[in-house]
C-alpha cells in the first residue's frame, strides 16, 4: 500500500472520537480499562471518558508552535510587579504577601467549609479595581445574597484591627457560567485584574466531550486557565473540592499545573478554620492563616493562642500546654490525654490532631524510660479545639499530658512545654526557642520546660518566666510529679 493511503487511513481514525480511561485519583491515562492503577496503586478507580481525537491533535500543534528560545539568566528581565494585596491579613500571609500577578492558585477544601465565603469576602475587600467572580455552583442572585450578608454586618465589613474593608462592591462582576470558552468571552468584556472560578469541578471545555468534573476536563480546564493567567498576567483563583480522604478531588496533575495549592480545613463542630499552603511557588508553606466562621462571614484570628487555650482555672490531670510554632507565629495548644485501664484485651489508642504512630512511639519511650506499664492501658489524646499541629515541639507536652493522666496529678495550667522527644527519651531542642519563651511570657505563663541543649541560646534575664531546662524526660517527670 502506498504511504499516502496509510496516512489518509490514519486521518480517518483521528477524526473519530476516542475514548480513554483515566484514574480518578491520580489522573493516569490508559487506552484500556484497568482494575488497578499502575501509577497510584488504587483499585477500581478508572473511568471511561470520550476525548475528541481532533482536539488532542490540535493541542499538540499548539504547544509545538509556542515561541521559545534559550536566554542567558542575566539577560532575563522581569518588571517589578508588586503583589496584589487581598487586604485579608491571614490570606496574604499564607500566600507569602499577596497574589502574584499571572499566578494560578487552587483553593481546596471539603464542601461547606467556607471556600466560597473566603474568596467572595476577599473579592469584596481586595485592593483590585476589577474582579470577575465566576460561579458554576451558584446563581448571580445567590452570590449577591451572600455578599449582602457579608457586608451588612460589622463583622464582615470590619477587620479585626477596626479598619474598614472596602464597602463598595461596584467593580466586582459576577457571572454564573460553566463553559470555559464563555468564561473567557466574559473575561474579554470585563477585563478584570483578578479572576475567581468557583469551582473547577463544575466548569468544562467544549474541546472535550467528557462531563464536567471528570479527570480530563479538570486537567484541560486547569491548563486553559493557566495559559490565560500566564499570557495576560491576570491571576486566577480556582476553587476545588476535596474528597473524603483529604486529597484534592480529580487528578493530582492539577497540583503540578497550579502555582500554589491552598487548603482550607477545620472541624465542622468548631468555629475556626485553618488555611494552609500545601504548595507555594512564591512563598513559604509553613505559614497558616486562622479564621473564625461567624454568622457574618469569616473573621481573621490574629492571636490564635488566646483563642485555643481553654480558659481553665481548676487543675485537672491529663492536660499540658504546648508552645508550638506554625510558620513564624507562636501558637499555644492544650494537649489533653486520658489514660485508663484497658477493658478489652487490646488496648485502644486514639489521637485527635496528632500522629497516632508518633504517639505510640512516645508511649514506648515513656514505658522504657519512666517505667510505666502503659502497654495495658487505653490511651486517648486530643488537641483542644480540634487543632491539627505538626510541630515536633509538641512531643514534650504530649508526653507530660499522658504522664499526668497516668499518675492522676495535674500539671498547672500556667506551665507550658516546648521540646521534641528522641527515641532514648532525650529532650531535643526545638527551633526558635526564644520566640516561644517570649510568647509564653507575654501570655502570662509562669514556667516553660525546654531542652537543656537549647538553653545556651536563651538569655534568661530578659524574661520574667521561669525556664526549666531538662535533658531527658525523667527530669521533666520528677520536676512535675515527684
Ligand atoms: P461555603 O463558603 O458555601 O462553603 P464551600 O464553598 O466551601 O462549600 O460556606 C458554607 C458554610 O458556611 C455554611 O455551612 C454556612 C457557613 N456560613 C456562615 O456560618 N456564615 C456566613 O456568613 C456564611 C456566608 C456562611
Ligand atoms: Mg462553595
């Protein structure tokens, strides 16, 4: 057969719509259905999706025609564009000082956690002249009702420091739309400086036949918004839902496309919400933002410690306060523990807000070093307020809370701890211990337990608080309960 004939045969095949199978979890693409994903190892996660073959071909041509030439790094110039301030201190902090022009951000979170509220509130206050809020979930009327609620009360309008948020909503444009091609038409007419899309799971592109929310749609729409953001310099904020197991729904590939992934989380039973950066190309991922959900919207919480410490006066056993640091901000959290004899053969272990494996390791250390038979005890641990903290400085407070409950002797609520525990029971130094001590002093604590190995960094005369330096966990135990 002549080569030309083969080519036209191929062309015919290309014109037909083609189906692919995508893994719901990681976005792995396969030509046939697979029971187990070779990429992420999950079972039964493949969905069939129809992809227009011609569009695949066109996309390839697009990327090939993009102009590019290697440049010397010294010769690369960029304009000193300042970041757009959202005028929401907590959000700016997590973003690393504001929204970078041309960036694509993803805000993830469980349904009902407050993602739409956060971004609408930001849109109402941001120091940007024109904004476009595209919603695929709510109608314009519903957005207006929400905005009115956020603006009507003092809480929504005023920041914690009393400064007024921008009262006017005149340059915030809203549209209810789900097709990206239409969205870009609206963008063309409005010419916004910032675009918010709520949510990426509800938008779809005409290029693909698969339904909105499918892996290929999410991937394609995300890259269309990325292309728009990069070519125009207008930042785009996407809202995304996360699945029950805490990962962003849809493909992981989305996380690679966007510049920053923010996660909004919190316990439904508590009013506060925590905003974290899981990835940030323009800032640190250590910073967190704390908000409180009120009837009038989200309020920024600038002093988390005062909010998180349960104001208890009476002394109950099983509690210890940890002087932790989230990013550069000190945060004092109360650790509560309950140790009781196991009723059933296998002791129960439960940790809320703390890594269970880490708690088991600490229990083994306490068993070995302090001689407690904790192996036959039920141990429950909880961080007050349903907080989740990953600072290793929490260890010492966790160990002391468990010991306190075990011996049924209270630790004074005016005592706090900052130390990491090693496998041999040694109390290790933690980062920025001076800052933790200063904050403990400011909050009115009377004693702070730190590692003996970090006391050299500390100038004791500067603080009114008593600093107890311990080398091993037994020393802390003797100082508290002996
Ligand atoms: P929403 O922003 O719609 O969540 P998401 O977009 O993440 O799905 O927030 C919904 C919840 O927030 C809802 O349960 C009610 C609560 N809420 C308040 O408590 N106060 C308010 O002012 C607003 C707007 C919402
Ligand atoms: Mg929403």
